């Protein structure tokens, strides 16, 4: 019995040593996420983070190996507040943490200055920033994982002219890089489609009272009003349009295609707000319903606008790691430029500037204060 009692701790020590050796072989790959985790757009930042988190949890469960070593993916998230200065600070924090792959930012105004920080550090950036300037810097390993403002703004202008049969349009933007960019693209295509732009007004991404600019718009009698901005402003704008008796439809880009619009705007958004969002209708693509179900089960809430896009791009990066047998962003990025990935929200393949070669756009309205898809283009 004495001999046996001595052997147990020895055996335990040997087992522990082997376990330690196994853990030492494990390679940690840090995936950064940057987006608004506080403030009015926190709902979007958290949704994007959840899309990445869901992908990483699935990859870790599969026990991915690279060069014979098991990989453990770790998520490192920073709040950029949709603010350029905060975004640059968040970018530096992620670089300093050792993250070589960053998902985000959400806001174009953050993506443009932060992209330089990531490029100089050799970090891959995958963003939903839609302003065309985001991918005009010439930086490698910078991917826009959705359609750009030119596609989204133009789609809404075409829809207004050909489906809504609008003859005139008013334009409002919130002076952010995103808001200005998408409003400019809408106005340009509206004119090309024969619409008369009868008024242009400006606000901010912090405003809540739009009575003055809406009264000006009402006097112009526009058939549609396009708003370049975010849901926290668009929802009260829709309510105030209703109060002022404005009959025009309120149009916008992808940031309006959010359940948050219904939460904040109530019945004022129903059949009044129309928006264009990058990607196909999830309910009508093969993997869409299953993705929505597992997201709801994991996070106890519905997926918002870009959870699927962030999930898909994370999976594309992991696919490229396995194909190249490397976690070097240069090698992984080179593989991604020449290959493609069939994801939940679409098929991802990129041109040399990092724009998606094919980015479907879906037009939504609202029914019972929830987004309701009308058509994909």
C-alpha cells in the first residue's frame, strides 16, 4: 500500500507534465474586434462582436490545427465609440495586444483613420465601413466585407425612381463620413434616374430634434426623403415626420435596416421607412435560417444587420489559414485575394482594392416595427 501511495503522485506529475507539454504546443491567435460598444450605436457594435464570437467558438470546438499545432482563437474587443480619435486609440490597443486580424470598425469615420494604424502594423482589417474612401488608401489586407456606399446609395435611388415612381427627392445627412458618403451617392444616382433633388439639409449624429429641417423639407413637397445617417437619428426623424404630416417615404442605407429602428420609432416606421442593406435576404438563402436560429440560441436575441457578415469573414480568414498552413496575415491575405468563401450572407471574393466583387443589396421596409425584405438586387 505504501508503494502504491507513492506512485499516485508520481503518475500525476507525469500526466501533468504531458498535459503542460500539450498546452505549450497550442498556438493562440488573437482576433480583434473594434466597434461602438457604448453610446447610441452600441447595439450594432455588440451584434458585430457576437458574429465574430460565434465563429470563433465554432472554430475552437472543431480544434483547428495549423502546421500540426492546435489553434486557440481568442477574441479581443475594443470600444471605438464610432469616434475617429477613440477609434485610432482602440486600433493601437489591439495592435499592442498582438492581434494580427481585426474585425471592424463599424463606422466609416473610424475605419478611414484607423486603417493606417493597422496597415503600418501589418494587421489585416475587415470592415463594414461603406464610404468609398475606406478602400482608396491602397493598403493591402484591408477588406470591405459588404457593399459600398456607391452600391447602397445608388440602389435606393434606383428603387425610388423605378419602383416608388418618385419624381423628387430631399436629402439629409448627419455630416459623418458614412452619412455624407451614402447621401452623395444617392443624390448622384437620383439625378441620373431623372429625380429632381429639391432640397439638401444637414444635421449631426447626436441630434434628436429635426423639426426645422423637416419643416423645410415639407415645404419642398419631396416624394421621398433620403437620410444619410444612423438608426438613433432616423427613428425619431420618422416619428417627427408623422407628427408634421409629411407623406414622403424616408429612405436610407444599411444603418436604417435594423430592428433598432422599430424599437425607437414604433409604428411611425411601418411602410414609411425603406432602406438598402448589403447581402441577400437571410430567410431566402440556404444557411440563413439556421444561422439566425443558432445566433438566437447563443445570445438570446435576434441577429442584427451585420452579424452574418462578420461571422462569414471570420470563417473566410480561418479557411485561408488552413489552406496556407499559416497564421501570417501576409500569407493569409494573399490567399483571400485569389480565392473565395461561400458564407451565410453571400459569396466573398475581393478585388485588388479589397472591395467585394459581387455584393448583393436587399431593399427592406418595416412591418409591425420590424425589417421586412422587399427584393434583392
